[in-house]
C-alpha cells in the first residue's frame, strides 16, 4: 500500500492520521465476522493493567477483553488484515523514515455497558518500545449514541474518532496520549503495534 502525502504530513505534524475504507467493505465485514467468532468462542480474556507480577485487572481503568492475533495460513479474513498491517508498516518505514521492524496484533472487544480505557500512552520516550500504533475498527452500523470513540490528546486540544467499520487510525505511540470513551454497545478493534528494527520479540 502507498501512503498519501497528506497522511505522511499529518503524522509528522500532528502525530496521527486516519484513513477510511482501509480494506474495503467486503473484506472489513469478513474481519468483523471472524473477530466476533473469536469472541463468541470464548477466546478472549479480561485485559489487565501493568505487566508481570504487577499485573492486575481493574474495569474502572480498562474494561476490554483481548487476545493476540498471529499470522494465519491460507486465505482468511484475519490473515488478510495481518498482511495489510504488514504492508502498512513497510510503507511507514519507507515514506516516513520510521525504521519499523516487527509488529504485534491484538484483538480487543468492549462488551458495552460503559466499558472504557482511561487516558494512557502506548509507549514511553527513551525506551526500546512501541513506535507506531495502528487501529482497525470492525463495527458495522456504529451510531453516535454507542459512544466508544477514540480520544486523542493533541497539543492544540483533543480529537475524537468514531470506531466505524473499516476505519484506520495511525499514531505515534510515544507521542500521543489517548483513551477509549465509554462504549454503550459491543465494540471491536484490532490494533497493530510496530517496534523498531532493533527490538526483540515480546
């Protein structure tokens, strides 16, 4: 895939960009169905905060359920999304000179009922950590009253992005704080975190 000039400029000046119709509606709908099937199969677990021995669960901070997504053999919906994320990382490295290497993909499901994720940052400056966050939304028929917007905290204020089907949000992990506003309907998102070329696996 190719990045547009305005996307590269927005990433450099604001720290983020969005793209509509990332996969096309047919492929995006297939991703929605595949992600929902994992939820219904009980493959997700409550998300925690912090890592290792300090890990805990606190739904007042983070109320989603998660699972990691790995490359799938053959032609599958989630495999197609993985390939699109891979191509995105290559384009970001080539066009925005970000030097990205490996990436992880996580499926997150918010069950509604006001589930949220409070303001946080995906990485901290100075650490060999996540450099870019890319979020793909898989929510057909999303309405404003469902809430669940991604709120990005910019120097000049905030921007809210609705998690509508086939929308992609890309932002610099170290630069932007963000939060997921309370979701009042089930909400699906697949996030790719890109690391520098010198970062080892998780």
